[in-house]
């Protein structure tokens, strides 16, 4: 999850919430004046999270839609520079222009998934009708929009959920609440602290902590925090299990070599070489190790398969992963028993037989 391509540019980007109020324009102006700020992109409530957002809806209508077909769409209000700011690739049509903000028929961009869901081979110029973010006595306000472009899919709701059909439409200036700030490379932390200082200057200290203010890197890391915690837990438990197993194998091998000292001595007297005795013990322990792996791997594979089903985008479990684990386990076992077997096989047979 930490190395996945989210489909958007996230480096040197900071998310900051600037709600309404008499100081909103002043705050934004001071942020723009920061020497380390390159660009600002306004949105309404857009943020990458594990949920689709407050304006997701299944009340989208387009020409040719079947009456009983009502897929959910992620609807996002964005500024003019949203696509260029996040590096979205326009694969059909064009991006927003200033003229689009002034036309009678609102313009919209949709993602590849939306075009696929709507079964539109040539969506440019098609009209869609959606619920808007205001209400009338008859219910939610409705609006007609013209599709002017299709952009390549990106992950807007984390990696556990499949990419949703997405509709981008223009945000009114008075509804702008979440802003994204692009800082110059290497100044992300400095810019974050400067923005915090500006917010503290115009907003009560008790309220500043409630305002979204986070780098995109930290935001994406927070989405995978449960998995990171689970990874740490598994690593700790695995290391403990390995240590317990190593001590157990060492104890068993020590007891076994002591018990079979006379057998080893007789074999040496009969002409067996140290290497042959080593191979005999190693073969026995490898058989036990492979039998243990054969019992454990199906259970581990079943557990991992069920866990991976919770992610829309996941790796596949391949046979070579189990082969590598088997090899690592075999090496640990061999290293654990090597010194014991080597010491027993190198003892003087005459002295062993005499002591027995």
C-alpha cells in the first residue's frame, strides 16, 4: 500500500481546511504569498479517504440508462486547476477552462470508470443530470451537465474499495472548504508550519487543531495505518515464534545427539565419515521440517487469501512465496542443529564407547 501508485501527484502537497468566516480571504491570501507556495487548488470537501464522500449519489441520469440501473457515483466539486494540479491525464476531450465556469450549461469531467459504467463509447458532448448540493421543497436540486473530458482513473477512496465512477464539477467560491497547497520541493514541512502559524493568527487556538492540515504523504500513510500496525504485530509474533522454535529445535537436537552418541561412534568405527553422519541427521530434520510446512502452508494460504479479499487491489499468492518460506525455515533449522551434530560426529569413537 505504501508503494502503490494512486494515480495522482501527491509529492510536496498539503491539505488544509479553510472554512467560511470573515478572515477566510485574508488567510488564503497570506498562504498564497508564502515564498514556498507554488500553487493552490480549491475543492469543496474532496479528500482521499476510505469513504466515497458526502455527495456520492446513485441518482445520475443519462441518455440510454435503464430505469433499474442506478450505479453510485463519486461527485466532487473542484476548482479550475484540479486536473493539472493533481496531474490527471485527460484521455478524451479536454480540461476545464475559465469559460466553462460562465456557461449556462455546466461542464463536467468524468473518469474512465464512469464512462464504462454509463457504457458511453464517445462521452464527449453527452449530457448527464445529477443531484446538486441544495434542496427544494420537492427534494434535491437537479442540474444538467455536459461532459467535456474523460480522465484516467485514480484512487479517490483508498485501496480497499474499487475505483468508483467519478464526476468532477465546478465549485462555487463560497463553498470552497478544502484546499490543496503545492510547495516547492524540499519545503513541505516548512510550508506546513507556516500555514499553521497563519491559521493560529486568525483562528482560535482550540479550533486550529480541528482544521484539516496534513501533508498528502501523511494522509495516504494514515489510510494504511491499520495494515502497518498489523504488520508490526505479525513481525513481533513471528520473531517470537522463530525464537521459541529455534530454542526448541536446539534443545531437541542436543538431547537427540546425546542419546545417539553410541550409534554415531559405532558408525564411525564401521567407517562412516563425518559428512555422512551429518547428512543422516540433516535428512531426518529436513523431513520433519517439510512435514511441518506441508501442514502449515494450507492454513496460512487460506488465512492470507481471506485477508486479501478485503482489498479491491491486491497481490496474488504464488507458489514461489511458499518455496522461499520453506527454504528460509530449512536454513534456520540446519543452522540450529549444525553445531550439535558436528560436535557429536567429531568425537573420538573409542572414548564414547568406553564411557558408555
